[in-house]
């Protein structure tokens, strides 16, 4: 009866403990807190749907990994890099997402029975929100034990 709490709570605790993420929240996409008091890097967990099965619960989850993009005041001399750290943000946030995916496949999350089912899809974003944040939306299917009994 605690499958939802277990799935979301375990992912939340994992993200908080990783050392490179300062804020973790959950809820609808409109619940993403982009106020100035948010401490970045920031992750937001969205549960898209759940499928109860006989021995497990399957959740389709999206995790948004994001950070602020800093604009440089220096003259732009490199057309590829522009005048900001956008590529650095995308690289770092993808590395954090990749680490979580690896732990869902065979690491600490897998050992705690929060396991990846299939492959994850990572989609970059740079203009999804009002302020200058960028990152990756990582969507995946997750399975956890189903502790519901017939009795």
C-alpha cells in the first residue's frame, strides 16, 4: 500500500543525497518552483501514471534536472559557446541524470528495489520556463514491489 510513497520518496532521497543537487520537489509541472529563492541545481519529480501489476507497481516518471544559465558580460568571441554557460549546464545535468539511470539499472536504487524498466529518454530543454534555466527532462518506467494483498 505504500508503493507510490516508496517510489517517489526513494528517488527524492537519492537526489537529495547525491551532493550536486540543492533542491528537490515533486508534483505537477506547474508546481516547479522557479522563484528567486530556489537554490539551484534543482530537480523536480513528476509521476505521469502508474500501472498496478501482480507482483509490482510500474510508474512512468519524469525527472527534470535543471540549473541556472549564467550570462557573461564579456564580448562574445566564440559563436559556438555563445555568451553563457549553457553547454556546461546541459553537460552537468545530463551527467547527473545518467548517474541516476545507472543506479536504477544496477546501483543503490536497484538494490533498494526501485528499478528501471526499459530505457530512459533524456530530452534537453532551454526555454521551457520564464527564467534562464536549462537542463534535461528524463522520462522512464520504474518498477517497485507491489505489497497489496488480496485479503
